[in-house]
């Protein structure tokens, strides 16, 4: 690779890293092409970019950015998954894939500039996703007005029940 090609690769990695909320470094040593392709498809469907990187070029690209904490850890063969919208989605896809493939492993990550070990990524994958959290929030926000309307509807209903009971009592007398 000549100097111009290396500069292009560094710029591409830097652009992805600057837009990503999470960057997860993985080890794919020993995996077959079909397995890697299956992983790429799953990640692409989830809106996550996955790129095999040369360590020196990745260090240059990460320097001065949000994921600079990864620079000291980049060793051996590695690939980086960049999650843009929801960091939990990227973690879930990678952790699920790692459970089914013994040759694939997750090393560490940078979540908006904070360093996370493998255990932290597994914990992150167990959290509900952004969409699920928004749905729960909306459900909670909807519950308050619904309960209020039900409470207000009970007052006239109770009053009507009292009047009906008085009417029935007077008719029976």
C-alpha cells in the first residue's frame, strides 16, 4: 500500500470513528470467510459498520478522536465494529455471534470515549435497546393521563350509583 492509499484508509476509519458512538474491537483469527460474511450481514442489518483494520493506521485514525482510548490496546489481528445510533444493538449482535462461534471474540470497546472491557460489553448487550426504552417511557407517560381520566370517570359513576341506590330504596318503601 502506498502513502496515498494509506491516507485514504486513515481518513475513512477516522470518518467512521468520529460518527460512531461505540467502537468495539474484535478478534476474528481463524474464522472462515463465510462466517465473517455472515457476521457482516448481521451487523449491516443492525446499522453497524465492521472493518478489518491495520493497527498502525487505526491508531493514527483514532488519535485526537472520541475513541483514542483504544490506541494502546490495538494488537494482533483485529476488526472494529462502529455503532452509530444505538450502542446496545452493536453489542448485542457481536455478543450473540461470539456465543455461536468459538473462534470469534470481543476484546474491548470505547463507548463515547470511555474504555470498556469484554465483560462490560456483555453487560451492555443485556440492556434494552433504545427503541424498547422509548416504548417503555411512552407507556409510562401514557399511563398517567389514562389513570387520571379513569379516576375522573369514577366520581360521576359513584354518584350515579348512590342516586340509583336511593331511588331503589324509596321505591321499595
